C-alpha cells in the first residue's frame, strides 16, 4: 500500500471543540499534509464562519467532515486509535512520542481505518475518551508552558504522519552542473597566476595562500557556470592591469 | 552546551507579517517548544490586540519581541541563518528538510546566535531576503495544497528544534510494578484450573487454548496489581461455581 493510500485511512477526530477557528485551522493542517478525513465529535459551533475563514482553501474538508455525537461513533469502523493528551498517562496505555506514533498508526492502517483523537481545548480528552484508544500520544513541550494550540498539535501530528508515509520529499533542485576536476584545476592555476601578477601572493610562502583559496573553493563545490564566471573575472582583472597597472596593491597576509 | 541553552540562541524572524494573529500564534508556538526570541521585521500591525489574543499566555514573548526595519537588522549578530520557503530553490543554497535543518541550526548555535527566517503570509520571502541566509528549509507538503499557515510552519520548525535539542522527552509514566515470572505462572495455572473446572477447556486438545491465553497475557505484560485482580476474579468464579454450578457452559473453540 502506498504512503498516500495509508494517509487516506487516517481519521483526525476533534472532540468537544469549543473554538470553531481551531476546526478550520485543523482542516488546513490536514490538507497541507495530504490528509482528508476530519471527524468532529459534538463541536460547540459548526458549521461556523470562523471555521471557514481559518480553513482558507481547505474548506472542502469542512464540507466533507463527519459530525458525530460521541467518540465511539467517530471510531466506528476503525481498527486502531491513538489519543493525544498533555497529561501523564493515567490508565496504563503505552505512551508514545509523535515520531513513534506516526509510523505505528500507518502500520495499523494497513489493516483498516485508524484514528488520531484530540480533546477539548481547555481540558483535553476525558478519561472515558482516552479509554477508547489503544495508545496515548504525548507531544513534548516546554514543561513551564505546555499550552499547545489544538490546530498546532494537529499540524505536528499530520506533519509526522506525512514524514512517516515517506512522501515528505524536497522539491527537485534546479539543475546546476558541477564543474569537472580539470575545470577546477585550471581555475586554480589561473587564480594563482593572477595573484602572482598582482603581487598579492607572497613569493616567499606561496603555498599558504593558494591552500587557503583551494580550501574555500573546494568547500563550495564549484559549478561549471561559476568557474566560467570566476575565470571571466580573472581575465577582466588581467586585461585592466595590462592597460593601467595598479599601484600599491597590498600583499596578502594569511595567518 | 545544553539543549536548552542552544534553543536560547535561536531567533525566529518573521518578515513583513500582515496578519497580527499569526504573530501571536507564532509566539505561542515558540514558547510551547521552549524558545523565547521573536524578531519582527516590518510587521504591518504590531502591537495588536489580535496578536495578544492568539498568544494566549505567551504574551511575554510579544513584549520582549525585537521589532526591526529590515532582515539585515534582525540578523545582526548571528552566525547562521536558514530561510523557510515553499518554492523550489532559485539561488543555489542547499535545501534542507526540517529534520535536517534543526540539528544543523543547533550545531551552528554552538558558535553564536542563529536565525530561522519566515516570509510574508501571501508571498513568502523575497529573493533578497533569501540571499541573506546560508540555507533554505522546505517543509514537505501536499503538492496539491501547500498553503501552510505561517504559525503552523513556525510550530513545525520549533517542534523539530526541540526534538533535535534532545529535550523532547515523554512525561515520566506512573509507576506500575510489573508482575514477576512466578506470579504470572501461578496465574496461568489458576486460569487453566478454572477453564478445566468449568468445562471450557477441551480435554482432547488442552494446549491450544492455554497457548492462546498465554499469548494474550504475555503480550499485555501483566502488572502485579492486574495479576491480583485476575486471580481474585478466578477465585470469585470458583466460589460461585461451588455454591451454584452453572449448567450448559459452552466449550471453547479455538481455530
């Protein structure tokens, strides 16, 4: 099963949400990470213009959201559920960090629908709600201020799910052809030549400066185009020097 | 240097923010993850009641926020900066995923202040702003909907920083003393005895059912208290049976 197909089996269940803005922001969080299935258990206000506003272009997820009267109803048909809670565990289910919970959820999703369950903003999930879930997930926070916003918690978990699904890839980089070994060597010879011509290179210890220059440009991993640019600059400097030699060029000091 | 001390060196820089609510939500995101240093480059509205409201109890971070007129000013005194952008790289800095960028930022923080730089909500960072940073960070998103909210992006990055700092620990679990080997074995013998007495155990193939029961309780890793509870239940069943033997108890079928 593909990572995207597994994400399709994840229900994000928000219980007893009091602020409709959080429902909208959660919908947006789901959609940015490629999830689609939002379940709302007894939301105080829904639908609501505030939810629509915060959902931005993820309003389709609000329209397809399942509104339930109880968590049991939202979990109907699932094979696995994990409860988000900020409190230390009370009832003995194993407690997982988000990075452990995400791959576990996707592994369980191979067998059917799974759920991530979030509680009310002010008070979190009730003991009875947590008891309907097989695992507890705890997002690590600052012990002096653990007041994670509901939609922010949803964003972290859906981000971890996308990473666990193996589809958290970076955009293809623009193609920059690397310079070949010979091109880089020719550039270094050219640079050394210019440094000699200008008197910048101390003839008593020429290697110190050239080594430093090599170190810099090796680290940068020159591209073909960059070598052309740099050699063009060196040529321009040589041409200028031929027409009007500069006086009083300082000597390099490398320590 | 401790993880918390490294987090203290991370500046979160929000450039050209148009919605003050996002500034407040970003402050809250920082504080939940143990970061404190918010820099605001040319915010459209700040201070603002909307920022205060969304900051919840992280308002102290808004009060200590540095308001700057340019990104260069916000980066003054830093040794390293990473730019968040949703676009593919344009200018050749290496592009990192959040999980790669977070440990790198903390490693660089050993040498001094570092910065995570976020652009305007609608348009992101300008080319000139990106050029002031050594690395680009790209948060993987759904290619069909990559519209991550600014504060949500800040939350993901600060979460990754906390994880990278090695202080993303789970709360100490309540102490549940595990049952000893002998206690578990005594329970299994007791259970088998009850299963025989009730006729639930098929005497022709007794091992099938006992193996199944062993598998279940081994997986659950019984605690001392749970063994006591279970044996209490078995005793109660035995006592009831002695006073009023149940008729017609079905035999177990295990396939």
